[in-house]
C-alpha cells in the first residue's frame, strides 16, 4: 500500500468509494444529495487530499486541514473513507497515522474529529488506539440508515 497526494486522475475512483460509503448510510453525514460537484469542491479545493493505493488501485482516501480559521487554525481535522470492500486490512489505520504525521509536519498542535458516528465501532476503537479521546457526545445527531438516530462523538488528541 502506498499513501500519496490525490491527483485529478484519482477523482473517479474516489467518487466511487465515497458513493459506496454514503449509500451504506452508517458512517458519513452526507446523503444522496451529495453530488459530484459537491464532492469535487469538498475533496479537491478546500484541503489537500491523499489516497491509499492498494493492489494497484485507489482504495481509500483522506483529507485534513484546519478545523477552524483564525484562533482555531492550530487544530487539524480530517475525514477518512476506505472502500467498504477493503475494510479490515489496516488501511484506515495507515491513513490516520499518515494524517497525524502530516498534520504535525504542517504545524498543527492537535487534531479533532467533529463527527464520529458512535456506532462506527471500528473507527472509534482505532481512534482511541491512536490516542484520541471522546471529549463530547452529540445525542441522536446522526440518522443511521438501519438504526435510526444515534449519537455522534467529538474526538480529540494533541500532536
């Protein structure tokens, strides 16, 4: 597996992975209205995106940047998406570790995840193993496709 900066040629594969993940309705706040234009703006203009090349193809992606502007710009935030067919192979862990190193290298002093779905047990466990703590709970803030309204965590760690 290789993690590298996302290129314009990766957009189709990234869009496919994102659509599969959104369709599951269990981890990302985006819905079916999140179209290709919104995807392009979200993943290719505001913050740098990276991809994981697995078995010769784009299999996952992440992006990170300042959680807020101005006086909050020293805290990074990130979004990770792994192709559902490739989950359980350590790809997510590699992306989170890569993003922590990249954020630290870019001068960020902490990282915060604003919207971790509480029922995404694999992600919550991974983030905890990598030093993140739940610092807040948003009750019933996510409309899970199968479970209805579930909690969302805010998770944080210093870098």
